[in-house]
């Protein structure tokens, strides 16, 4: 037992600081907005000086025990500013959340966790057509294989049944006029051609006709194969399967332009270069990526081959299992090594990640018909990383970060949260890929098909694991990446925490708001979906969407551009609806909000040649694609955040380029208290009952204090938008800009990006410009913010009071544990 000084400052200093806070607050009340807020002067950073440096520590045999710091009074030690926020690690949080994080998250210590390393074997080693899960001794079979030992070969047709009118069946992405690989329902040139493994995807294999109008798009006739051209050896005809790449690059032969290299793992105009496919964490260095499915080396398993078995080398174990003290046990009956118990010191919150059957993740990746679908990167001819614009890539980024995180545990009994990795971003984008996905059984609704996947995942974890029932699923986490969030979650999982990109509480719009019919969830019966909302702010979380790492923006530090250099008052660039060329035709698109904004302030003439009624030189509202979108945002003081079919990426665009977001979607006015506080819930329920708002939450809005860095405008205030913005005084503008510049990295998936940078350096000795730029950033990102929120929820979720697991070691003083509300 040893003890050290707990506080750096005396209570007299605390009293002095408190007096200063009161004095500045009083002055602020009388002079605001002439005088900036208390938080603007960063005076609140004094909080760090009074955090316990080292509490008394008792190191027992099993746990690190932290004695109670004296006088841990969060409300008084970390008072909120006049914007009702409390700053923790440069971010303005809702007061109670910021207070807890400042006083408790900062002093958390490690606890001792026993991790069990599995040793069960699988039948016939999965016949080399799958990966053995050594926890259960069950095979995870590759695409096109099934059975206890993966020895059964499946037959996935590329085509729907033929009819007299459609000899290749009705259209589907996998439609094939040549050789169908029935293990994946993918189309190739096939035997008898010079390049049998060259993809022959979609219109490549069929006749393509031009419309009569010169500007008309080409139309594919799915009833007529184009075999004469694609199989030709005559260089004067547009061929494909026998076209020599060098001859084609030298323009010595013709080739069919509709043919390309859509499938992952191939590169070049003629798919002539084999490259890395995209797998979760690229199999963590312990496996080979076969089209999206990790084929793990002996002794390793898991979606990303990151889980060691008893036959793995301890020295190769992942960082989240190091350093480990290992206790070896054996099976007395067989004499075989049964499992290893490894003691590892970890900080909470601890996350258990289910190793689900591959139908929920790996098979969806392996079966992709378009390499860009649902991933945040692909690889070029050098196997160098190319980041994608796929907004839904955030689901993969978060999954990879959790799997490689020091907060991950294999011990479900010690876990605080359980992550269920269903990749709905791949399910929805693949819904039309092939007949075996059975979209036709869901009346054409991708939302209905996706619900079925989540329900099956729930049934699996109920059958295989004991953890769901201990909290009725409240400590489980599910990710929903699509436009309207968790609206189509099956009723069985609604108790859980939902991670979404758009938090619609349905308090006003209690129906599907997408203008795309296949994603509409209104027609899903209540027997399957229940009657839940799309988002519950007391348990769910809105996370930012994926944004492609932009080296140019980072090196130019666009996020830090000063107020003086932001000449545009307000900026919005995006689809503005049917009044504009190439605009979305549906009147319901964006709930009509973008259309109304354009009517008032459109800076680009519409189809009738008219600009907005209040068009102004320093206001840009345009549907025209910008030549330098990020630069345009960085030149603006305020940027519009408006819905699309649900969420859009405009919030992320604004924050990442240092622009103050102006949220226009009849959203949530500032609500006092935390999401677990009675005052917050009463205010929220009161607003809902009065119908004053749509109840749409944006990223972190039930956690961060939006009043500190954003502006909210009601839809009925759109005609007065510019007048409202011009009336905001310079002090407040500078205050909000400063906070945006402090939190911008919390909208960036830097952790996942750095994992990829490490892989590139380890595998190829390569350090690209994007890696250098991201290594220079050090503020908290999306994943760190997510962990901080989980840590807060772990000790503030009231339902956890009923759990017996309160006897666990948490590495925190008593005052930081669950408080009765």
C-alpha cells in the first residue's frame, strides 16, 4: 500500500477560482454579447489542474483498486458555461456529461481481466473451405460452401429463371450471358477464351443500343446476348474476352467500352493485374484476404483473423491481448490442450465482439459485385490504399477500430458492452446483386430484407451465447448505417443501443421520409418491426458518416481558416430538387427543405432561369458540382446542414472544414440536462406532445452541446435565414468557429485510417502522404469519442443498477459509479 498527494491545488485556490467564475458569469450576463463567454477564454481548462494525479492504490493479486478521492464534487468542480456546456478534452459536452468525463474518465485506471484463448477444433479442419471458430469448434464457410465441415458446395445462379421473352431471366446485377461462377454468382468469360477469369459483368455481355436522340443514354437489351462481340478474336470488332491488354492500350484492337473491372481483387482496364481485395483489417497479418473473406492461418480465427487459438504463438498475439500472463490448462480426458487463461490489464469500458457466422459480414464482402460497395478503401496496382467516397464506409471503419482496440475483450462475463457486427451497408447495397439474396421475398424492399438479417443475428446470439438475457439486450450495440437509421430494426432488438447517422425520433414525422421507395419502411408490418421510433436519444447515438481522407485539405489546414478569410456568409451545395436540371424529381425529397431554401436564396438559375427571391452575393445555394468543394466550405462562415433521403454528409463537411453548421430540419432545440436526467426527458416529452419539432438528432447531439458550435434554424424560419445569420455578433461567431476548430477531428475516423497506415508500412514499407498527415493529428476522433460516451453510459445508465455485475472492478472511485436519479 502506498499513497501520494491527490491534488495539485489547495482548497483556497479552488475557492479563488470559483469566485472568478462567478464574477465573470455576472459580468457576462450584463454585457453579452459584447463580452465572449467564459468558455471562449478557455478559463474552464483550469479543470485539469485539480484532477487527482494519483489516488491511493492498492495492488492486490487480482485487481488494481482505487481508493475514493476526497471531495469529488463534479457539479461544482466543473461548472457549465453560459452556453450550458462543459469542456472535456477540447469538446463542449452537455453539462452533466462533461462534468462526469472531466472528473471520472480522466482518472480511470486499469483492471485485471482474464481472457480465455480457445482450443476447440473443427471437423476436417473445415475442408480448407472455411475458418474454424476455436471458441465453439464450428466452421465459418467461404462463399458457396456450407455444412458442418464446409464440404457441401452450394449453387448460386447468376440468373433468374428464363422465360420465352427473357432467355437470361429478368435483370439482376449478376445477370450472365457466359460462364457463371456459382459459388459467388459472378460472371466471367470462362473456358475457351484467352482470359477465362476476366469479369463479364452486367451490360458487358449484352447488346447495348443508343437511343434515337443524340444526347440520349445507351440502353441495354437484357434479352439479347452480345456473344459475337465479346468472344471475337477480330481486332476490328469491339471484343472483350480475347482482347490482349497491351494491344488495346496501344489502340491496335477495339474493345467493348461497356466492359470494365467491377469485381474486387483485380485492377487495370482489362482486369489484368491481381491486387489485394478488401477484408476487415486486412486479416490482421494472420490470414489471406480472398475476395473479402479472411482465410486465416493455422491458429487464428475471427472475421479479421485477430483472435488467437491455443496453437498460436503468444509473441504474435495482438496488442489488445498484451502484455498477458498465461495460465495453461489441459483436457484431462484427451490430454489435449483445451484453453489458455491470459490475465491482461485493461481499462473500461470493455467491449465483447460477437464472432457471428459470415453471412452477416464476411460473405457480404466476398460476394460484392462492385468493388466500391460498402467499403472505405480499395487497392491499386501497387496495392496502395485508395480511399473511397462511400459514406457508408463508416460502418467498416468503426468495426475495424473496435476489433483492434485495447477496449476489446474475449471475456463476455467481464464485458460492459456487446457489439453485434451486422454490415447493413453491404446488405442494402447488395440487395439487387443476385437471386439468392431473395429480395423478391420482401416485396422489393431493401429495408425489409435488411430487417431479416438483424433478426437472424439476434436469434443466433440468443441460441449460442448467455449474454443477451442479463440485460434484455440493453448492453448490446447494433450499427445501422443507412439513410433513416434504425427505423427497420426488428422489435426484438430495440432495447439495445443503436448507432446511426440520423436520429429521427419520429415525434412529428412518424413515417418513412425517404423518397426512394425500396428503402421505405412504412410497409413493414408491426409484427416484425414493432412500433418503435427510428431513434431514442436516451439510449442511441448518432455517429458521423465516413468522409474520404483529403490530403490537400489537411495540408492546407482548411479547418483552421480564420473568420477574416471566410468571405461567403452562407454556403450550401447539393441537390435542390425538381426545379433544377438533374434534380431529384420527388417533391418529398429532403422533406421539401432544400427546395424551400433554393426558392429563397438560390444562387444558380433554375430551369426557368430564376434565382432565389432573396439572392445575395455572399450567399451560395447551388446544385452545381464544385471544382473545389472543401475550399468553398473553408471560405464560408456558415454552412447549411439539410436532410436528403434521410441524413446527408453536410454536417461532416462543415465541421471538417471549420465552417459553422446551420442545421435546418426542424430539429431539436437546446434541451437542458443529460439524456438520463429527468429534466431532459420532461422537456423532450413536452416538446413532442406540443408538436414543436421534428426531433431529429445529428452526430453526438444528445451528448455534445450544439449551442456551443452550431446554429439551428426552424423550417418556417428559412425566409429569415440570412437576416438571422447577419444579426449574430462577431463575438458569438468567433466563439462558435473556435469550438468547431476544436472538435473537427471528432468527425474523422482517424483511428481506422491509422490502422491502415500501419498495415501499409508493415507490409510494403510504404508511408503515403495521407498517412503522414494523419499521424500529425492528435485530437480525439470518432472512435475515441465513442469510447468516452460508452464510458459515461456505463456508469450513468439507470438500468445498470439492477445488474449483479456492479461487483466488478471498474478502476474508478465510488462517486464515478452509477448515481441514482
